[in-house]
């Protein structure tokens, strides 16, 4: 946190209004802090609560809001609640988690996303029972069906909001409600579509919206705060259930349909070909969801994604800067709140590690272990992770300058620094008017100056064009035309509106 504090003026210079921090709470760090052992304390690697208070004050002094990551589908197995829960079947905390007694037989399969065997149930011999964990075995799922659990969570949320934070990004929040009979789910149901895995197993609990409305009633409605759902399993047909203001649930959600495009079914994050026409359809369909109600979001990268320039652009040196600017233009000229991942403003690209030893990501390591056990192609797996895969691609240290470790640390960084920090770094771009960094700044200011880019209608042009993504934003009779060439060649486009007297904005 002291590192962030030292860079607050840089963050201010970008023009962003809000920063969202990944979890900084006390954690044994099995999954980069998404396994929380104390919701009201700070992970020692990140600093102290005094450091947090200084960070919050420094942000607010600069007119920037702070959103915290709310991780309440699960806790760490080292949280005091779980430590108590596993002691005995009659412990007062037993029902804070989902347990299945072994004498009832093995529970029906549920997936454990970060497990080599794929199972979301783990046997615990202390009480001869299984506990549920949709993610790693060190992340047992909290039992939201227990009203005491919900009240504990609401109390914790109030504590942070009373400290002055500006809201929460809610990790896998659609998963909180479970059918606690845990019925058998057929392979046919699971195979319906890609999203089926999330819908059938996780995102369709019977009391999900009841709990979100309760959270709004008891906490969110009492503060001027942001509430963002990480909408795993959220579909165009269900999105407004979360963000229609009349329902009194959340402000915003983000979907995975865009970032899932191009993955080959049946493989772990292996990229195949995809069409720009499909890309355009996804974002146009999602824009239509919010035409009259609710509010959308848009993103191409975050801590769970590879770098956007590598995934959606072309990260070869001759195209890297152009690709970064193209994708930034898309993100900052669409309707909805843009979420932009740190480092993308300087065009950082995938780490593309050659050895599994260089990875730290729990998800990548579990899949590698599974392939080892099943005789899979490990060499091909490493290759696949270089483009569309491993989350560590987006997590390498920020490239501040060309010094060793890119100016990120004088110590030993948690992941290797990308060797291209010698040429791609914030310092070298600071005074270059044509840099990706300064392009980002210009576009942020343009968006703030032009309400059309925030609130204007969106109209897709030439939807079958496989090279160009073109659209109009319009408000009160004024139009902005956005033209994006997604190829490495010059592309011709016939503009379907009168452009006499029009001016190029950027």
C-alpha cells in the first residue's frame, strides 16, 4: 500500500475517478488474497491498517474513490469461523459453512475450480464429513442460508463503509445461494452450453436475489456507494435482475461472454480463431440490455485475464502500441462504465513464461497437475497459456522504468518482470506525446468532456464487416463516429452518414 501511496499522483494524472483494489485483507494467500482469514485486517505483506487509512485519505484528497473487493462466497480455511466449524458437528459455527456427513455417502459432484481432481467437495476426517469449496480447498464456501452468516457479512461491510470506502466489487456474488439438498446434476444438463456449468452448479441458487435485496436494504441503501457484481453466469436475459434500479439490488455487473470468446470448448483457456463479427455482436447485444434500464460496464482485462493487447490485439513490437490504443478507444468510447486494468495504459503485454516454475497462479498450477496425472500434452499447455491463458500474464509487476525489476521493487518480485520493460515503461512514455500512456489520458479527458460518449445511444454500423468495428454514439442530435480497424492492413470504410463539417476528435 505504501507503494500505491507513492504513486497516487501518477494515478491522478491518468484521469481515473475510481480505483478497485484486489483483496488486501489478512490471508494465507493461497489464491492471491481471495482466501480471507480476517475481513477487518490487512495482509501483512501489504502493510497495516494505518497504511490503508493513509491510502484512503490520499485518494480522497485527489478526488479519487476507492472500491474494495468483497469476497463473501467463501472465506479462507484459516478464518476463525471455519477453524471452529470443523471442530465438531455441534459447534456453534458448524452451519457457517456447507457440510455433508460421510454416512450419507459421497455428495453429488460439484466443481472445485482450482483442484486437480476437479471436485468441489473435500473430506475432513475430524468430523467424518465433506465441506463444499467451489474454488480451492482452502476456500470453503460460506453458508448464506444461515442468517447469522449474512448478518456477520453485513456488519463487516458497514465497518468498511463507515471507514469511508466508496463501495464494493463483489467477487462471484451470483454463487452465494445454494440448493442445500445438493441434487445430482446430469451430464446432459452440464453440457447445455459453456455457461451451463456456471448456471446449473452455481449461479442460480434459489435465494440469490432475496439475499442481494436484503444486503441492499440493510447496508448498500444506507450509503452513497458503488456495488459491482462479478457476474459469472450472468446472461443478457438475467442481467437486469441484478441492476434494474427498481429491484433495489446492485448498481453494476460485468459479464464473461466477451472475455470467453475464442476459447476452444473442452480445453483449459486454449485460444482458437474467432470472428470480429462475433466480437461486435456480443458487445452490441450487451449494450442493448441497458438501453432503457440499469447500467452496464465494459472491460477487456483484469487480474483474471491475460493482457488485453496480447489477447485482443497484436503484441508484436510493430503493432503493440497501435493495438493498445485501438482497444483503449473501444473501451472508452462505449456506453457503460469502463474498467481498465493497471498497466494496460502503457501497453503491457503477456509474460509468456516458458516454464511452469515461473507461474504462481493456483488455477494454472492445478490444471498443469491434472494434465500430468492424465498424461496430457504439457508442452502444448505451456504454449496455450502464452496468449489466452494463465492469469499471471496480467499480474506481472508494473513497468515503471528501465531499471532492474522495472522500478517495481529493489527486492525479489513475486513474479518475473517482463523483459520488455526496457522499452515499454511509464517513464519512457511520460513525455512522448504519441505514447500509449498519453493517448489513454487524452481519451479519458475526451470522454469526460463529451456526454455523448457516456450517455449517448449506440448504433452498430456495417455489422458484417470482418475488419472494422464502427459505431455511432448520439445524444441530443450530436453524433460521434468511432472507427476501429482490427487488422494489420489499411482498411476501407464507406461512412454512411453526412460528414461535412465534421472534425476528427482523436
